[in-house]
């Protein structure tokens, strides 16, 4: 999948670039990942009064509800504004947008991953199956394990990606997991949607 940058003012306030997403299918006849409901996310539980953590890169993400246990590699964006993703020949890796906050800092940390690959389902194939209340654990280089609770899971058409909701300011430590999903368009070789998981740090 490929991801392209936009620059809304609300995101610029964070000192990072917003990233509108463009994704393409990776297999000629992929299995269909689950499609979550479309719309605007809602926080399903209040953010606890937790002191924000200092910056530390994430190294592993675990999502017990869908059987994910993946290493994380840092990714950036190139001069053309295209967000790097983990290499397609290592589809079990997740990528952390290193120019944003790290998981546990105040703001929204962003992890991205492929939904499928030439060899089959990839790291975030089942992302759309997550439901509010389920947990995501992120291990950091400082040995802290931060726990996030899913608030909502949404699918958005690629031309209406919610850049401000994903990369915009936040008053708590949030986590955003992103992949492609929805219907696979055989004519273009693209998935038509982006799947976004919205989560808040709870421990």
C-alpha cells in the first residue's frame, strides 16, 4: 500500500505533516478483509488520568483479540510526501510514523501495516474485526508496555480520509492503526477504503 501526505492547518500545529492515505491492493485475487462501519469515531470510555510518557520508539505491537504479535519498524515520508511502509517482502511487520508522537506521549501515535501481500494475509488483515473495549499493547524501547483500549473502528473512502482525526491535536495519549480495506476494485487493483482503529491509552 502507498500513503500520501496532505497539510491541513490543524495538523501543522503539531509540527508534523498530515498524511492522507492512498492504498493499492497487493494481490491479484486477495481474500476480503473485514469491513468496519463508516463514519466518525466516538470515544467509548473516558481517558484515565495518566501522566504522559516521555518519548521512546515502539518495538512491538500485540493485539490479542485478532492474534497480532508483530515487530515495529520506524517509517517516515519521502521528499514527495509518500509515507514509507514496511517492506512488502516482510508483511508481518508494522510501521510507526516516527515524525509523530511515540505511543504513550500526549497526542496520536500512528502505526501502519499491510492488509495483504503476494503470499497471503498480512499483519493488519483482521484489523476491521476489532471492537470497542478490546486492548492493544505496545512495547517500547524503554521496556514499558503501554496498553490502549479501542474506542472505535471505522472505514473511510480513500478520498475522504480523516486526516485531522488521525494526526490532529489530542489531549490524551492516543493510538491510530491504519491499513487498507473494504471492497477490492479489480479494475484498478485498489482497495477502496482505509480502515482506521482509534484507541486511547488506559494503562
